């Protein structure tokens, strides 16, 4: 899936949250948090569809939208650590919270 398709999906989720009766009284920030969680769940459950083969990734990286972005898509994204120039810094990146190890579910 391309970035523009991912953004379109997030906008669709936002519109769903915006018109849903149960969320009508929530403030904008709360609605954005709902969209953020839905998008993270979608990417994790359907990583192949979103262009990521999650089984091949050992770490995920925190990413954050720009402060002026109307729709925030902040969260964790699987990352190919082989593409990190300074692979010896991975432990340091984990310590500062930029990367985290992907926890695999052992339940079948």
C-alpha cells in the first residue's frame, strides 16, 4: 500500500469517528487518538496489505506526524534494521525509545 492510500485510510477512519453517534461529544484530540489506535491495529493485523511483512521485522520505530498536520498518524511502524546505517546503535535507539523489539504472539 502506498503512503497516499494509508493517508486515505486514516481520513476514512477519522470521518467514521467524526460522524459516529458514540463519539459525537468527544473533543478533536480524543477523536484523533481513536483514529491512531485503529490505524495501528489495522497495520499490525494486516501488515502484508500495508506493504510490510511483519514476520521479517525484529524492531519497530516510533514515528510522529508534524505538529501542524490535521490528522495525526503517530505510532510504531515495523522497520528493516538492516537499512539502519549505524546498526551498532540499535541498543541505544531502544534505550531512548526510538525503537522497540516487536513482541511475537505465541498463541496459534
